């Protein structure tokens, strides 16, 4: 058995363990995250999905094994990139220093222990790292040890690391936004349920959750979708509870509601409202959905805050999304993603076009990619 074959076999066994709810590694992760930022139901959903489709890429990777030592600086807003980065680096054959966010400090240790249990050639290739982000003195010692640095964070953080790291060594995953599109004739019940999942998982703290959803049709159709969205978010709350909001988030949600009363479509007499505010949870609205006139996407950050806008067609929605420029990441489409819709939104700059309900379940190797940790130039 070659080293590459042995590596693939070990990683396929490891990925299967992450998909098994009763495996030792899933039990350890579940326990480690039990009293953390995210409710247990959110943790379980995230762990279930991160390597669900990894086998094909893990088995197919054929590039020469990398002779790199890589450093991954992880985000604190979502769970998946920690596991994905470890498996991408191992698939490429790189040694990895895995720097945890201060908001989650245990997954890296669990992954390192799992790699030891999987044995050669992945045993000993993953080193958990901890330091305070922005500690320039410590990072001045660590950065030169890495031939590749993969960073998740805001644009300012990535720019600062690029300035201090060896030239050409940094691959950054910075701030981005995503939108939804509902073609006319869509099953509104199915579409709102799918969109609610994309909004509720991690409370929009990641880049792949829709914040503005365009509905092809009239103002009335957009309002109907917004109403259905509020119902779906209510129904989903028990299975994906909202995380506890801090003081800053509570203030931001209250300000969002105040502004929405100015921007929202006017309510017609004897008709549905145009602003739907969820029940109070720990001093904050569980969700807010508002219907607004057509315009560029609104990106209120996070907190299950959704804007629904009518549009003439997919082309008009795509033209509006162009306002996000290089910050446009994913477009989630209700129902079937046709070649025509794929082409329209990719031409607008989207990196990915997928079905609503799958926005928060990117394929393995999307962010990050195995190639991020392979030999060659940073892409």
C-alpha cells in the first residue's frame, strides 16, 4: 500500500466516524461543545453535515503529497471549518498547525487525537495551536514555520496577516454575503421551509446564509413569502434553537426593526402585514422577516434577520446582487437549479448556486479546499 493509498484509507475511516452519531469522536465533540455558544441541536446538525459528502473528494485526490507545513487560523462563528481544514490538509499530505478561535478551543484537540488513533500516515500530522489573535510577537515566531497560511476572518484581519506573513503564503476566506431567489411557480411551503433552515443554522453568522431573498413576482407574492417564512422559522425553532444573544446583538436587532418600519412595503388594508417579528427569547426577537420594495441586497449581519424583495425575474435579481461585488458568495434557489439560473447568477459573480436548504451545507472542499494545502502557488 502506497503512502497516498494509506492516507486515503485512514481519512475515509475517520470521515465515517464523524458521520456516525454514536462514534467516539462524535461523542467527544458533542460533550466538548455541550455548554458552548451553540445549542446542542445546532451542534449536532453541524457535525452531521460537515463531512457527509467528503468520501468522493478524499478518494479522488491524486496530486503528489505536499511537503508543506500549513497553518489554519479558524473562525469562531461556525463549527465546520475546523474539521474541514484538518481533513483537507491531511488529504493534501500537509502537516497542519490548527489555530483555534478563543470561542471554541476543543475540536482541534479531538481531531488530533482521532488522527493518532487512525494511525500512519496521518498520525502526528496535526498540531493544535492556541494564542490570542493579533499577538504580533507570538505570530512573528509562528508564521515563518508555515509555508501556507489559511485564514478565516474579516478582511482587515486577513490583510494584517498578509502584511506580516511570508509573501504569497496566505489564502484568506474573508467577509462575504449570500442571497436567495424564488422563481415564480415555486412551492412556497417547501421554499420557506428550506430557506428557514439556511437562516436558522448558526443564526446567519456564516457567509452562506441568505439575508435577502428575491421573490419573482409582485409585491403581494413577496409579502406572502415573507409571511410563510415567519411561520417556517417558528416551526423550526424547537429543532434549531436560536443561540443566546449578547447585549450588542439585542441592540442591533432592535435597530433593525426600527429601520424596517421605515423601509418596509406599505401594508394594504385587510391584508397581511409586511413585518413579522418572532417571539421574544432572552430579550431579543427570535427572528425578524420584512418585505421591502425591490432594491440591492440588504445585509443586516446576523440574528435571523431576513429581507424579502419582489423582483421581475432572475436577471433583475442577479443584477441587484452585483452590488455585493466580490463579496457575493452563494445564491440559493427554490426548487430546481436549472442551467439557465446557474448561468445568470454565476455571471453576476456568485461563487456557488445551489438549492435553498443547501446553502449552509456546502460540499466538502468548498471553504477550505484541499488545494489550499497542496504544493503550488496560492490560488
